[in-house]
């Protein structure tokens, strides 16, 4: 009887803990990020510059600098100045070019984006190959809800001060 009660208590504690702290979400995020950074190694791209390059690539043949900076800042939850730095880094690296306030990928930028996207796609396919479509849909809905709540939290609260 004591053993059963103890087992139930442990089960309850684990369930309650998992509801309070999303350790597995953080671990999955860290593992994804580590794989991405390993893929980016040797390219001269940082995480921020990769995300900015990807946004530029899907934004059309050209996008206004301010729009790209805004999209990159919003997607990464960073200040617009940090997004501007990523755009400057990509331009200095020969991956983006500016013309009349708009930026577009250079041939080198297109090639790198396509190569990295393909490599990342292969990695993601291996990671998710044994997860059912139903489980992926559920996870997608849960993560979308959490992201929406986090975005609201970011928009309505001030950063903590030390």
C-alpha cells in the first residue's frame, strides 16, 4: 500500500512538474539549434544571419531594407538594430546586395541558401521520420499556442532588471 501510494505520488509529481516546466521543449530546442549551428559551421553565418538570409530569400526577388529588418527582428524576437547588423553582415559577406533601399540575394547568397536549406531539410527529415503526422500536428498546435502566449508576454511586460 505504501509502495503504491509512493508510486502514485511520484507519478503526480512528475506530471505536475512537466506541466510547470517544459524541460523537453527546451531540450528539443537546444538540440535543433546545435544541429543548425553545426550545419552553419564554416559558412561564416551566425544563427541570426542565417534566419535573416532565409527571410530575405522567401521575401521575393527584392525586399525593402526596413521590411527585412522588421521581419527578421520579429521572427527572432530581437531589436531592429540587431537585425540591421545581420543585414550588414550578409551584405559585407557578399550574400546580399542593396539597390535603391531594397536588398536582394546575390548569386552567392542564393547558392548558399539553397545548399543549406537542402542540408537542413535532410536533417529535419531524419529527425522527424518516425513521428506520426498526427503527433506532428498536435505538437504544431501546442507550440503555436505557446509561441502566441510568449509573444503576448513579450509585448505586454517589461524585461526584468538585475
